[in-house]
C-alpha cells in the first residue's frame, strides 16, 4: 500500500543564493500534484532535492514514516527532456527496459518476462510501433511518452516528472495526462513540475505553488487563487481571472 | 604471408600478437564508455599522467605497473577535486593536472634512463614486449572484460541517464571513479603497444567508428573491441615488416577505420546519405 509523502524544511542554495527556501508539505496517496511557479522559482530543484539528487542545506523527504533513501526502488523519476543525450546508442524498447533495472539488482539480466512487460508499458503509451527506433529519431512528444513508459516499467508507487509537457504535441499530452490520472486512481502519488497555467485546473487535484519560498500547498481550489498567484508571480494576475471563469 | 609464417615460429612475435589483440579489445570496450560519457579528454589526460609513475618505478626497479596505476588514480582524483571544489571547469582542470604530471614524468624519465626508453614509452614498441608485460596485459584484460560484462547494466544506465541511476540508488560517483580506475589499467596495459601519447587514439577512435555503425551499446562495445584489435594487429604487422614505431601505425589504422565508418556507415555515413538523398530526388522526379 502506498503512503503519504512529506517534505520538511527543504532548503537548497546554488553558489550562495537560496533557490529553495524552507519548503514543507504533505500529500496523501492517490494524488496528482502539480509543482507550479515562475521561471527560476526552484521547482525542478525542489524535486531533485526531495529525491536526494542534489545537495540540500537542510530538510528531509519521508514516505510514510520512512526516509526516502529506504524506498528508492518505489520511486520513478522522469527527467527533463533536455537532460538526455538523444544520440545515445539505444533503441526505444531497450530504453523502456531500463525501467526494470532497479528491481533486478546487481548481476541479473532482464528476463523474457521483463522484456514482455516493457513492451506492455510501451503499448500503454501507444509507442509499440516505434520499438526498434533509435530514441533520437522520435518527436519530442514521442520521446516523453517513451520515458513515461520507462517509469511505468519501474512498477513504482511514487512518480516524479520534471516538465513532461514542455514542447510536445497535443496528442502526446493527452496520452500522458490520461496515464497520470490512471496512476492516481490506482492510489499512486504523482508529482509533476509544470509551468503552463492554462491547464492547471483540468490537470491537477493538488498544487504546490512556490517562488523560492512555498506560497501554498494543498487542493487546487485552495491554492490556485488570485492572491496566491500574484504573490508567486510578483505581478498582477489579471489573465488568471479569465482562466478561473473559463474552468 | 611471411608475417604469418614468422608469427608461427617466433615466440617474441606471438607475445606481441597476443598483447596487441588484448590491448585492442580492452581499449575498445572501455573507450566505448569514455566516448559516450564525453570523457575523451579525461582518457588523454590519464594516459599522459601515468608517465611519472613509470619513471618512479624504473628508479625503484619495480614493475612499471605499480607506479603507473598510482599516478593514474592520483590524476583522476586531482581533476575531480579541482573541478568540484572550485569554479574551474573540468576541461581546464584536466589540462592543468595532466600537463603537470606529464612534464614531471619527462624530467624523471630523462634522469632515470636513456632517451631511447623515453621514445619507447611515448610511442610504443610492440616488438619489445616481454613475458611479464604480456601477463600484466592479460590479467588487466581479464579484469576489464569481466567487470564490463558483470556490471554492463549499471554502466549502461549510468552512462545514459545518470539522474535515473542516482534516483534508484546507484552510487554514480563510485561508478565514475571505477571507470577512471579501469581506464588507468587499460592505459598501463597499452604502454608497450601504442605508447603514452597515442593511447587516446585506441580509446576514442575505434569506439567512435563503432558508435557510427550501431544503435545498441552492446554491439558498439563488441565492434569497438574488434576494431581496436584489428588496428593493433595492423600496427604489429607494419612495425615488424618495415621497422616502424607501432604506436603511430596503430593510430593511423584506427583513423582509417573511422574514416570508412564516417563515409559509409549505413545510417550516418556521409556518402551513404548523399546517395540516399539522390535516390529520393530521383523518386520525386
């Protein structure tokens, strides 16, 4: 069974400047959570700090009552597309197969069943016809779907996605959000770094709104309000009112 | 043909042959990871930086293996320390450290032994391979091949997506230094065959040629090893028949293979692509 996820007092600084300052929140399992804020707000940094991928000044992440370090194999992380070497000699199906590595442990090779499972995950994102393509030959949206398939292959309970919707086509975006919803319905916890304000209400149940400091965290209806948004974006959010009416 | 006849009959030639093939294989294997991780300069640095270790070993009359491994590892750590603990970028850190080690090495070698030794160490002399050299190469070869085979999964994922590897709990820094260590071993094994200066051609060029020919890492490693071994044997052939220094011949052999791959690779080749686009134009017309 999945458990709640808690970040407490997370602070990170880069060369003297504090990028994430004392951020804390808790979310129950079965949530689809957007991490929202302007450029340079420290959204990706917060995510990486939670996962222990970069050095923190302070703070900790807990899953239930355990430190995140003890449950690493339950976590799937999808990096920003720009962080991947798309010329790497690897084809689509082998990329998805990487998702089975964490649970294999040392010295074990992926079995036939693992390969079949990877293909199954590839089908879920509708990319089975591209199984033998080199990953650089795909469009941005297709690449993102392949990396989501890799995360699915991990059979994780906690999913961390860094800007999955940047620079991708509409149909890929629909496929991805559909899968994230299914994960949520299955009781998984999904965190997504996001910066496109137009779809916030239709995509997420919960939000973490930040601009270096935490502005607010909780249900969308509570967080996604003009007062909060103006504080986060440090400018009047008039366009924001239209959006709220539209939703 | 005469070469093969001699190969059957002369023990020194057999030793040289076995050593060259093994050096080619392990350079190709480790080189593949060096190329994909963008560490070509690091490979060059470590190969140059083993020189003072070799010199000190001569002075103490111990096997050059020990000194070389020591200074190789020291180099990897010094470069890591400078680039992580200061604002100096890693390519500059590499330049600073390896030139210092190399300079020190040249001074020590000229003090320790005659100038001919220096030439051999710098440019390789595969025909002077002794029993002990061959055995060191075979042992290092076994270590490298077994390590790459056993930890292929971890090497693959940490080279492709270091963040994911770290996210699920692999110690990526340890893997980095383990590769540096293997690289040092490979360099030491290559000293007799290609020499310090041109080891980088064996590390980078066959792996780069293989990179142009395949979309699978395992195939790339095998192809790179094959190209490396082939180049080493070509080097041996020329240095035996025409009395040429083996290192430069091997380097040019790797380059020839690379140029062929660059021009004629089925997917990436320059000439291949030219024909492809011409074919498309014809089809359109």
